[in-house]
C-alpha cells in the first residue's frame, strides 16, 4: 500500500496528510524542519502533551487558541501562572480543558526556566538527543526510540510532566531531530537539505 498521497500540486506527500487539508501547510512548512528557538520548542512540548490521548488534528485546529491562552508559550510568562489562570483556562472552550495537562504546562514552564539556567537553552539540551539513524531506518516505522526513551526519562527526572516516550518521539519528529518524511515524499529532500545546513546548538 502506498504511504503517500497526492498533494494539492499533484506531488506525493506523507499519507497522514489525507486526514485534513489543514495538514498540508503544516507538513510542507513545519514538520521535520530543524528548530532551535526555545519558545517554539516549549510550545511543541506543551502541544504534544495536550495531544496525549487525542489526535494532532484536534490540537492543530486549536493551536492559535492555545497560543492566545498561553501568551504564545513564552515560558517565562507561563511560569507565573497561578491557580486563577488554571481556573480561567478550564473555562476556555478554545483549548483542551484538561486540568492535569494545563497544570503540567505551567509546571513545565518553570522547569524550562531551570533548564535554560542550567544548560544555556532548551535547544542545547534537546539536541543532545538527536538520533544517529542507520541507513536502513524506515521512516514512520516506530513511535518511540532509544533516544526518545532516554530524553523522556531525563525530562521526568528534572520534574517535567506529560512527557512520555511516545510524546517525546512525536516532538522529535516535528522539531527536526529526525527526518521522518517517507522516502518518496516531496518534502523529505527539503528537510534533509535543511538538516544538513542546520547548525546544532552547543
């Protein structure tokens, strides 16, 4: 069975794009391209945490609402959220109203601040876990890896919440630590070129 579908331009894209037309821009311009911006990395960790048990389609449709509710995921601002903010967010129909996940995002913002102080940046820490993939690795064939398990374990050790190995692997796929576009996807080579030019944070 083909693992691609035709995109709006007739060229092949990863098959998961068929779920909704909204996936094409995300797939073509974001998914898999390497990221070092701490605010974007924090946003993605939070959104992947909110996705736990749900679909990315649900989260992507609400992403702008999440950004408004969490001050564009500025972790220095989110870290100052209080119980009053939790109550406010639980009433916000534009996001996923799950107390545990909301409280985890606030907790993780504080942990993000600690990470920046200890490591220099979130990016410097996260990119240490970039997998060294073997040539015979098949894209989109696994939902966890040794690296996502190790990163999940270390994040939990540092007090982060809702960061299981599957959540972390999805985060790594999206933020470019892995090029998981299938081999005949038209975007795969673009991501690979971006990764080759990409300067890893120190």
